C-alpha cells in the first residue's frame, strides 16, 4: 500500500444519496506492543522479607513492527508513583517479534504490604500514540507461614476426602446410585483442592530463582 502512488476508488450513487468515505493509510510499523501473560491487571504474591534483587516476573511483549520499530523499551509510570522505588526493570532482551524485561524487587517489603505499579512498553516506530502499551501489576506480600498453612490445609482436606471415598467403597449394591453420586462430588472437590494447591505452589515457584 505504501508503494502505491495512486488509488482509484469508484462509488456508484444509490438513490442519489451521498456518503463520506475516509481512508487512512498507516505505516507498516504502526503496530503497538502487546503484553503477553495477561489478563491484566495481574496480581502477584511475594513472601514477606524477600531480599532485594529477587525476580518477581519476566514481562514479555510482542510487536510485529520491522527493524527498530519492533524494539520496545520499558519503564515504570507514572514517575511520581511512590511504589516505583520498590521495584526495578532489568535485563531487557529483544528477539523479533518479542521483547522482555525482568521485574525485580528493589527493597524488601513487609507482611500485609500492597503495591500497584504500571509498566510502559514503547517501541521505536513513528510518532503515533499507537506505539505504546501499559500493563498494571498488583503485588501482595504474605508471610511464609501463611502460605505453608494454606498448603497444609489443602492437604488435610484432601486426606479427609480420600478417607470418605474409602468409606463409600463399603456400601452394598443397593446403594450403588448413592455411592456414584457421592464419589462424583468427592472427585469434584478433590480436583478443586489440586487446583488451589498448584496455584499456591505456582506463586511460590516464582520466587525460588
């Protein structure tokens, strides 16, 4: 489209009505960067007392602009956000069509603290407002003991449900239908515990690096 010098557009009138058609030709490098790993805002949990420098999350964007247009730079906005001093953006990397940056803890945080930050990704294409995108991240700080208690609670509930399933196995043939329904409910609850436990460990895994 950019190499075409002229375009002929023919419009046939319908019942002598008039219509206005506006055509905008944009540069091939007008794609904005898009953050991956959403949806945003993204809520993350970190243990209280985590040391400065710990990796919280690697943020990644995708931008199909060519050349320098596809290279994004990251920053924390707005500059007057007091929470920005708690975090840093490190080790930016780009390999078309993706760029990434590490979100790391700059200062230790205490149990119960919360922080909300916004990360801006701005590429090098053109001067239009479409060249940037923002990701909001909410950080919650919890005690390590709290996370351990949640895991133990899930494991305890799982053992209790397994015990109930063993008792159900002793039902006679006259209660087969009841046994099936009870077992079905236990299976649902068991799967829910697995999801909760996996999620908790997933958050923990983010901070073991």
